């Protein structure tokens, strides 16, 4: 087997991703699936989305294992951007504005990209608004003159104060109207955002796919030591995946 495996959904719907042919598309990655891709003999890996919380997340050492075998690993948009920012010194390639935000320190928490979504049979449809998309949309609203910098910053702080499972842009804006914004101002911003929403996660995911259509350079040599802890973690993950 010699293919490029992409883990995607819900940052970009798989139906939209599959418009770009030539990749082996898989659901969000779980712990052990990067390791399994290496064992399967893939030529490159694109990590966009992955589970965490109730499902064990992709290990950093899985990615290091892939890199040590000379397999390029690219990340963007969601957990892929987080892992790429963390592992860029070891050769993981980050793509997109969200990756750059994490690398620069502008973005810090994992909850910036965390999302509540529907199950696989419903296409992993997003059920809330992601903080990085709220940020991007408010930045666009500032440029369009729909909101001032101070008000945009206040809305971001209000969004950050909410659990990622409860972040809905319209609800946050309406709530802000009880803290100085008028109802009319709130509605104008909501209407503008409906027509001009910036889905930064989807934009970055699409950019990763375009990057991976081009020939990829092999990663720099990475020394990997298969410790007892590593073997135990992978054995546990393999049991979970079966």
C-alpha cells in the first residue's frame, strides 16, 4: 500500500474533502491510528481532525514514530494544527492560519479548536461555533466596519468564558447586548455574520489538501526509542481500535 491518508471531519465535511481525489480519507483520528497508518505503509499523513476527551487522543509519539520512518506528517485546522505547532521542531509540517496562531502563541488553549459535533452517520456536522471561527469572523467584521476593536475583544472574552460545547455566536452576541450593546446593534452584527461567516477551520483544511497534492519533502531524521511505555500505549490503543 502506498497512499496518503487524511483524517478529517468535522473541520471540513468529508463530502467536500473528497472532491479532491487521490487521498485515503478517514474519520477523525483516535489514539493508535497514526501508528496503524505507518504499519499500513502509507506514504504521507494529513492530520486535520481527531478525537479527545471521551476517546483517547493521538499521541505525540505516534507522530514522532511516523517521522522517524521518513513519513511526512502535515497538520492543520484542529488537533492537526495543535500537534504541528508542538512538533514542528521535529519535522511535522503545519499549514494554515490556525497553525500559525498556535506557533506564534496568539492561540494557546485546545478549546480554541474544540467542537461538539454530530456522529459519523450525520457527517460530523458541527453543533456549535468554534472559537477560532468566531475570532476570524469578528476580525472580518472589524475590517468591514461592523464592530469596533474593543467590542470585538469583549465578545471574544465572552466566548472564551463559555464551555466549547455551548459556544453559539448568535447567543453570545445577544448576551452581549445586556452589557452595553443595543439589541439593534446585536442583530445587525448577527445578520452580517450569517452572510459573511469565516470558517477558518475549513479554509485551513482545504489548504492542507492542496499542500499534500504536491510532492512532499521527507522529514529530517528523527531518533525514536520504542520504550516500554510506548509499547504499552500502542497495545492498549490497538485493543480500543478493534
